[in-house]
C-alpha cells in the first residue's frame, strides 16, 4: 500500500503520491525524534541539571550536524534526478561518492571537537557545575557523528528512489536499541554501572551503529531490491565528489548559520533565565523537533519527487508538488499549534516532571509561543523543498541567513540586561534591554513567520521566471524540451 514506483512519482495524483511517499518518512521522523526524547525523558527523572546539561550541548550538536547535510542531502537530490532520468549507474556512483563526502567532512570536525569538548562548552559560559557533564555528553555523541553521517547518506538514496519504508525500518531498529540502552546505561542495571548523563550519550552511539549496519545490509541487497550498491560503483570520481559538494555545501551552510544562532541564543537563555530558563528552552526545543516531523517528512518526500520529475522533464509537476505540499502543511500545522497551545502544561509535566515552578512556567510559555508560529515553520520546509529539488540550494542558505541573523538574534538580544556579556564566545551585548528570557521565545516565533512570508514571495517570483523549467533542462539534458512542458 505504501510502495511508490517511478511511474506514480512522475504521473500519479500529486497530493496522494506525496502523502504516500511521505508517510513512512513522517513515521520515521516520529520515531527518530522519540529517540531524542528518550534522553530528556529519563534525564528528567535524574534532575533539572541533567536536562540542562543536555540542553546546552544540543545547539553544538545541531551546528556540527550541518556537516552531515552536505553529503546526505546533496546526495539525495542528485540521486533522485538521476533516478528520474533512469541513470542507474550514475545514481550508484553519486551514492558512493556522497557517502565518502559525508565521512570525510564529518570526521574533520568530529576529531577536534571531541579533543577540545571541555573548552568548547566553556565558551558557552556554562555554569561550572554543568560544564563537565555537558562536555562528556557532547564528546561521546560527536565521536559517533561520522557513522551517523554515512548512514544518513545511504538512507537518503532509498528515499530518492521512493523506498521510504526502508528508512523507517532503520530508524525503528535504532530506537529499539536506544530504548533498552539509555535507561540501562543512565541508571545502571545488573553488572552495568551507572553512567548518568554519559549513559544517555552512549545509548545514542549504540543506536547509530545499529542503524548504519541495517541500512548497509539493505544496500547490499539483503531484504530490499529498490536501491542496491554494486561493486562497480565503489570508485572515487572527482567530478561526482565536486557535484555533491556543490549541491550540498549551501545546504550545510544553511544549517550552519541557523544553528550558530541557536548556540548564541542558548547563551542568551542561560544568562537571562539561568538553569530554569535553559531547561524550559530545552523542553520547548524537543517538542518543536517532534512537531515539525510531518513537515520534515514531507520535505524529504517532496525533494525526491521534485528531483525525479525534473529528471523526467516535467517542471510543471515539480512546481505543483511544492505548492500542494505547502498548502497541506500550513493547514495541518494550524491545527497542531492549537493542540499544543491548549495542552502546554501537560506536555511540560510529561517531559520534565521535576522542573522547578519557575522552570515549568517558562516551559509552558515557550510551548505556547512556539505553537502560534507552527504554520509558518512547517510551510517553510516544503517551500525549501522546491528550491532544493531544483538544485537551487543557495536560496535555502540565504533564507536562513536572513531569518536567523536579521530577525531572530537581534530580537533575542533584548532578553539580556543592558551591558551584559553574552555567555557565548565572550561577546558583549549592546544594547541589551532586560526584557527577560521570554524575549527569546518571541524572537523564535517572529523569525518563523517572517521567514515563511519572505520565502513564499520569492518562490512566486522565481517560478514565474521559469525556475523549474530551467532546472529540468539541466537535470534531464533534453535541451529545450522542458520549456515546452511549461512551468505554471
């Protein structure tokens, strides 16, 4: 029922095909986020400081995750275009070289971060009581980053071919491993000693290894035949390496500029709200990560669908995929936001029952402010899928540069006292307005709305100028054939 073949992707009803293709990805992302929430759930039983320690490391993890995007998403876009053009050998060549890009780039950042984890955490201005624990957690999670990057890249090849169920299977395996490993290693069971916060990181590492082994088995033809790596594909190709980097680097830059702001914002939160503020921000960030799962799944599906249609010289269908997907997400996220607004208190209690009264109050406020901007946050993902699928990945970079640096960070600065020093890289904030940590929450919501509206206006402008038709020309190599297909 959830199988989607090439003909359906290029000829079937857009809305239905997009939903069917996205369904396993949404489920996969739900399970993936649940995997992340496992740490918060169990560490919430340890105490507020344990939750805050993980929260301080999250922006750094996400910032370094930008390096994963370069190989993983760049590979997905190029493999989907070659699949649409029925270039099987080219798709396999991209997969192998894309995985190599992912391995090399992530290893280059993982090694120094693990070595200097304590110094890096110190730059955030963390409380000395939290710094050591945070550094330990960070070092373990980042040490396994290259393994996760290769796994994500190979998974994205299955997504590019429309086999989204394979990715779901891998994530389920990873979560099952972490479900057992996390509480065992955090609290200690039988002969296994109690590792505390470090145990949560070790559970995550074991889950990453399990996921990689499973997807490599699928790629070897064990249990799946949708996408398979042959021996001939294992050859380094300089041109393909450059192409993967060319498409993926702006997306890595997009992720980087947004996550760097998040690192700085955590410093603002720590300064303006203390441990209670950081814990509340962590709860909100975890819930928001779960909330955007449908948009992320639809984005991944849309990028593959758009890429295949451009490879098949069908630009009008590529554009329709973007607009239909965005409409569905905006409507759905309006309803999702309403639910979160109404039940914010119960959500905070479920995730972190041991928060102080101050921490709980801040968490409820942040959850409600976030809920008001969910429709814009979700819609941004599917709009970006249109640009990414057309290999216009620089647009994603510029859009996030404006959203985070021109809107979110300047507003968030108002949270700290006048003349205060932000707890990230020793930057002196001028002028701080002393609005309190709630200003950070509103900065996040405002940037979501402004980002969506600006990107939507630019999407209309570029599509009227033939963005998808031009992309189809490049992807299919059909000269002017794509122009005849239209872009309206």
